[in-house]
C-alpha cells in the first residue's frame, strides 16, 4: 500500500514563523496564517536511527488555517529566519 501526499510547490516560499517555548506556534504561508495544531517534531530527531543521517535541522508540524484546512510543514533555519522545505497534505 502506498500513501500519496499532495505536495505544494513550497521550497523557497516566503514564510513567517512565530515560536513559543522554543517550538513553532504559528506560520504564515502564501498569505494565510496557520496555527500549529500538533506537537512539532525536530527533523534531526527523525534521523537519529538512520545509519547515515542527513545534515537536516528544523521542524515538522501540522498547521491549521482559520477555515480548518490543515497542511504539514517542514521548515529549517535560514539566516535570521526560517525557510520552508516543503508543505504537504
């Protein structure tokens, strides 16, 4: 069985991220504000058990807009802000 995810052409998209307790709390993506509605996961934590971990740091979390539409976001630090790696359903 395979699971298909609808990917948004997101890499490099402009985002704004607000943090709370050192984790993402809100994100603005494509002009829409999403509230983090799950427990954010550090991307490097997912790579811990791999024999050859990738040099990725950042966060994965679900964000939900005011209309109830949810997306998953992967973000990474970029200079003084954050860069979007991908957004998917």
